[in-house]
C-alpha cells in the first residue's frame, strides 16, 4: 500500500469473511489474510487497459464480475451475499450515488462491513468545481437516473482540461465522449460534505449502521475514508 493510503489499513483490519471490492483497478485493498475477496468493475482487465493506457495491464486486478453500476446497480448480487464490500473512489463516477449506497448495504450481511472512500475535491483536479448538493443527488435518486448527463462531464472538463474549450466548438462532443468512456468524476465532495451525504443518505434509506472508523482529508491529505457496520 502506498504511503498516502496508509490510513486505510486500520479500516481493513475490521474485515472478516468473504468480500467484494468494486473498482479496485490497480490499487486493490490490502485485506487481512483470513479474508477472501472477489472483484467487480464496469470493464474487464483488458478493456480497462485500453481505456487507461497510462496504467500497465499487469497492475490491474482480474475482474470476476462485470457490472455497470449506472444501468444495473448491484442487481447481479443477491441480498446479504457478502461479509464486506470495499468501495474506494468509485461513488464520484456514478450517476445515482444514493441508489448505490442502498445496494451496498443490501448485498452485505447483518454485522457486515462497508468500506467507502471518496476523493476530497480540495486535493484533486476537482478543486475549482462546485460541491454537489444533497438535493441534486436526491433528485437523481427519486427520478431513478441511470446515466451521467453531458453537463456533469462539461463541468469536469472545465476544471480538469480547460484547454479543450479553446479549441473549435465542434470538438467538444468528442471530448465529452472520451471522458464518458473513462467514467470521469460526475459528482464532487469535500470530506465534510461527503460525511453529511453518507449520514443523510442512511437516514433517508432507513439503514441502521454504525461508523467504526473515519479518516478525513485534513488528516490524510487525500480523501474521506470510513468503515460502517450494518445493524
């Protein structure tokens, strides 16, 4: 585990049994030796290597389950299938974060654990972007949104690749399509607002869960990271 992610290990130490990691990509969690784990992603290892040529294919995990979280959510898994699920730096990419939170807790057993993290915008290329409001996310949930609109990706491009807007306007759809294929950041939080998002979402969904560990970007200089136990 890289030094900037060392704060995660205390959270992984809570885990036991059989789990699932979603979006592990090239940085799979370092889980205790007594645990077993399977991997789920929107793309196979080979497809991910083509979409992200900056990464070496040998560094990517081998994916056991292909699942489009926007279109399928986690419907391919039955209720209470896993003892734990790890969900690092995935939620900012998806169209309907509240729906996925509901699904994460559906597929773990009572007493099971959810590990979830999200990048803090103040430590990423999202720094200049506006924070995503809870009302925005609730509207997407209530409307059962299953796709990320162009407006989300235009906002991403303005922050991460402002130079594209100096090009011929006819090129913009090409850039939007490229970031859509790579499923770049659709939603934006800092540690405070993501913590509020989680707590408010659990209340909205009537999910009973206990927070076992919380690490914020002010301390780890990177992200919101937490572990939750399902009651």
